[in-house]
C-alpha cells in the first residue's frame, strides 16, 4: 500500500478487545479504548518521574477541542473546555436577566437544573413540563429552554430539532445537554445556542473533561465568569500581570485543564470518530432493542433502557451484570464495546432464559 493509502477503519475489537463484558452502565461512566488507556498510562509514568514538561499534556486539551468540534459539527473556535456541565452552564445562568423564565423537563438531571434554580433570588423562574411537551410549552414569555438530548433516567430521546424550531420562533435561547447522547447519537451544535457535554460517559474520557459550544447568538453577549491564565491569547508566555488579554474565541471561557483527563479524552474521541457515530448508534440501539424485545418492552430509538421489574437491579448484580439504579428503576445502557452476549446475560438474569438470536 502507498504512503497515502486510505486508512482501514478501526475495529471495535482492536479498540477494546474482550473488555467490558457484563458492563451495561455507560450512562454512569464509559470504558476507555485501549489507545486512550495506553496514552494515559504513558503520561502518568512521565509525571511520576518528571520526564517531561506539562505542555504535551495541555496540547491534548486543544486536540480534544478539535475532535469534539468534528463530533458535533462545530468550529473549534466555538468550543470551550471545562470540567463539568454545571460549571459551564453557569456562564449563562449567571448572565440571564433578572426575572427570566426558564423552561426545563420535569425529570431533568440536577446539573442542568440547579444552575437556574439558584438564580431564583434574582427572580429567575423555572417552569417544568414533561420532556415530550417541551416544544409546545415554549411561548413568548420563555427566555430560555434547557434540556438533555437524551434523558438520564429514562433514556427518552428528545426531538432536538423540533424544540429548537419552537424556541427560535418565540425568540428563546436553547441550552442543550448532550452528555447522554454525544458518542452514540449524532448531535448538531447548530440546534443550540449553548451546547454542553460531560466527556466521562459515552465519550469514554476520564472524569474532569467537559465541553461547551457557544453559538452565534451568544458569542458577543456571554462573558467569562472564571477568567484565568489558560483562557488567554498566549497562555504559554503570558503568565503574569495586566492587561486583561483573553482569547477572542470560545477559549476565553476555558478553565485551566485537568491535564490527564484530556490526555485520555482526546484519544477516546479519536477512536469514536474512527469507528463512526452512525455505526455506533446502529450497534447500540440494536442491542438495546434486542434486550427490550426479549423482556417484553416496546422498541425504542435509545441506547438506554430503564427496567421497572421488582428486584431487577439485584438480579442483574447477582449475575455479574453491572447496571445502575435511577429513579427507582434498573437502568441498562448499551455502548460500542457491548455484544449480544451482554444482552443474553442481562435477559437471563431477569427472565431465566436467553434473548432471541440476533437478526442478520
């Protein structure tokens, strides 16, 4: 093959081998591909003996910025880096005018909810509706709608485009949390004015890496609330003294990076993009629906499956199937490293019989 021959797509087996068997809890945290694990171990080894300066680890943060931009169809200049969703959302939550009305699903994860609730002292009002009614509930009094592309507890997939259209019709801002979606479901940052995403779940990064995409409606209106050395236009040289010299891109919202989170996170993103998000979605949803069919649940378009059967979580745990308990249900989540064997193990734990053979 010539030097510029087309690269063979990365296989799932190459990335994970046979690791992850019985692990159906990616909605809590994801498992790193081999490439990310190896790179992180090498960085930790260098740290232990002082074999390098910090700059290569910091470079991984900017590498991840570009890879995430590709993942959500954004420009790297519009992507800011942080550690958690709540920290990033606070840039906007502290800036909305007094008395603003915010619309949020009634089952929304607290990291996307509490940043608005603590603004109640300024008269910011939070209104709740079921996730499926978001679009119809937006009206002329709505300043902002904040919601998850995929709900953490139920796995319900939002019609992001519909909510975005309704919000823009009424002049409301859209804050979209892609934490339970990016990595298995295509996401378009253009559907939101502010997109946030934690990287330690479906993006398979170490905890401490999170992203924010600042849309054009907020580019000139939003101001950093945690300005620091890393957010400058020349962070390698401008350590000390005035004047204020923040970068003119979304980097001005960055906080100083947790180096090793980004070392692992950059390589994990690279692997997901090499495999392809559409391929991952097809794989994840097929496994979830195979499980659903075998346990008498209706099919869905989600990789997350809540199971409300009595004792489900205990039976899964006794069988060595690792899942979570959320909102009173066992919650199973199927990702790229899972197989039909994982489905069979979960079905057997809950029903005493294997799932139906996979459809070809």
